[in-house]
C-alpha cells in the first residue's frame, strides 16, 4: 500500500523556509497538496521563455504588470503553488512573496515535453483557480493554445493559433503576439 502525503500551501512554504525541500538540484511545485518534480528545461523551452519574456517586458505599458519568470503563484484553497513559465501579475508588492490567482492577468506554460499535463491537470487547476487567460506555447507543434472563460475545472474557449495569426492578451488587448515570433530565427520586436 502506498500513500501520498498531502500538504497545505502553508506547510509547503514552511518546508522550503526550513530547508526540508532542497530546490537547488531539482524544480518542485505544489499541485493539489502533492509536491511534484518538474521536468528539466531544454534549449527550445528556454528560448521560447526568453522570447515571451522579451515580448512582455518590451511591450507591456509601464506599471501595468509584474512579469514573473518560473516563479510560483499560490492558492491556499487549492493547496497549490504551481510555477508557470510566464505570469503577468497585477503590478503591486506581494507581501507573502507570490501573487494569488486573483492577481494573475496572463499565465503561460511553455511546453516541449508535458503537453498532456498542461492541457489536462494544469488546465483544470488554472480554470478552477479562475485564471482568465491561460496560454500554452506548444514548442513541438509551434503554436499557441489559448484557453479562456474558466468555469469549474474547464475552459469555455480553447483556440489554437499558428504562424502569423494575432493573439492578444485579455489584460492588454493592444499588444499582439504571433506564434511565428516564438519559433522564427529573428528576435521579437524591432530595436528601440
């Protein structure tokens, strides 16, 4: 008989603070009370994260959002502290060190290995948390999968965008991202 321990967000944070969870050699996140090891990052994944970060920083209006890279958001209600690749969080100081789902303007997972997980369990978690704009940058198929209209454990809308199709974040609709900007040989955006 095997047992999986379940932890609250407070317990998870305490284990990190007291050194019980060593994250130097591995990447961990809390999902529905379970501490999970995340996949190692590869070059295509890292390049897509870098390009999304550059696009975000370069185009977001000043003081509109914090751009967080592979840092956690926290939900005590869902006993979860996932670490998405990109989060735009409401621009403010977070006393507890992380935004909650209510503070998230855009959440992006870059995926080159765990697509079923990000479309399945992660999408369910983000929908239940009320994330209004969830994107998967699908490295394998070179497309953006955009999930919107969270309801229960699902999303009312899911669209796949390819090549030069325009994708606009709900929080800042004047910004445009084209999937080709993530995979092409040129960096995103003209020089300033």
